[in-house]
C-alpha cells in the first residue's frame, strides 16, 4: 500500500510539472498558451490562455464593453498608455478581474480608437487590444 501511495504521489507531481510547463507556467512567457474563444456577444472581450480575444471590437457611441476573465490568473485591464491609463478612462473601470469575473467599462461616448492592456503584463502583446468607438 505504501508503494502504491508513493507511485501515485510521483505521478501526480510529474503531471503537475508537465502541465505547468506546457501551459506556459513561466511568467516571462509572451506567447499565448492555447486557443482563445471569442464571446458570442459583439461587445465582450474574453481573456483566456494569457490572451484577449478578439483583440479589437468596434462599437457605437454610448456602448459599454465587458471584459470576462476565463483565465486561471488575475488580470488588470486598463486604458493605454501604460502606466498613466489616461486615453480612455472608461476602460479603467474594468481594472482587477479575478478568474471567473466579468466587468463592464464605463459608457464609451466619444468617437475614437481606445487602446488597452493588462497593467500586470503591459508588454504582452496578446493581452493588448483596441476598442473602436463610432
């Protein structure tokens, strides 16, 4: 019985290490670790596998855009530029998103192009995007 427990513990440990390595366990990784499935909503960004999808949405003035975190880590979505977050302050209402959380921006009332990024990973291209307000 003791051997079986040790064998199972070894398999579980090896599996956890392999999973962490295959899922981009390193925080310095800049590439996505898998596919990202966009929402069926035309006003929702989905965050999963260390990426945002789609990376651009076009919306009408007055619209709120929702960010949904389906990733396994916390993300902090804010307006460009980093670190000031001053271009489209309505995006800053999203801010911290724990896994499983969704939060809308403020009303996007001014026609323009708004860039956003994950404040925790400001250089990760896969966690950047744009909202085009028409």
